[in-house]
C-alpha cells in the first residue's frame, strides 16, 4: 500500500510538472490606423481643338492638341487650321490629396465626340502621363489628344464627355 501511495504521489506530481511545462503563453500587440485626406479631382477647363477645316478632295487626317497650358496644335493629312483658331485649350484638372503622395491617372482609351449622327474619335494624352505626385497636396493635370477627322466630316460642333480617374498608389 505504501508503494501504491508513493506511485500515486509521483503520478500527481509528475502530471503537475507536465502541465506547467506545456502551459500556454501569450503576448500583446498594438493596432493602429491612419486616416489620410481622400484624393480628389476637379475639372477647371474643358478640352477644345478649336476651328478645323477639312479638304473634301484630300484624305482625312488628324489634329493633335498637346496636354499643356499653352498647346500648339499640329495636323496631318487633308486638314488645315484656319487663322481664326477659335478656342484652343487642353482640359485642365486639379488633383488634391495628402501632402506629397503619388497617384495614378487613368484616361479612357478613346473619347467619342458627336454632332447628330456624326462622330469623331480622340485618343487622349495627359501631362503628367500615367502617374503624378502631389506637391503640397495639389497638382494640375492637362489632357489633350489626337483627333481623327475624316475627309467627309460633316460641318458642325462636336461634343462629348470623358472621365479622368486618379487613385493613390
């Protein structure tokens, strides 16, 4: 019986040591979040290619409007740019956000402008192109592009809209 008591005491003590040896342990960590100024974009000026003349006996062509504050148009094909230029300006957008954050600029692949049942297509380009960086929480984006004009393009004013999307990197 004494041997039995000794075995019992040994088993109880050993199982207590085992429990202590394999006991769980834990640690703590902090959690945080930083809310920043949302990125925003506002349109300041619309894009305008100005007056364009088409020679119906020549092939169509293109007019390129650079994405800058003072764009100088260029042309190809049977297009002429009259001395009476009309309003010529690249679209201007202001991006606002957090300090000196970098961001991406997304333009549509093409922009359709219409006049009744007639249309023309613009391949847009921006400055900066593809991405930008805020300086003091702001940056200007100019959007111009290349307008394709057919030789038989109908006379009239062509209009349309297009999105410019910005997103923090």
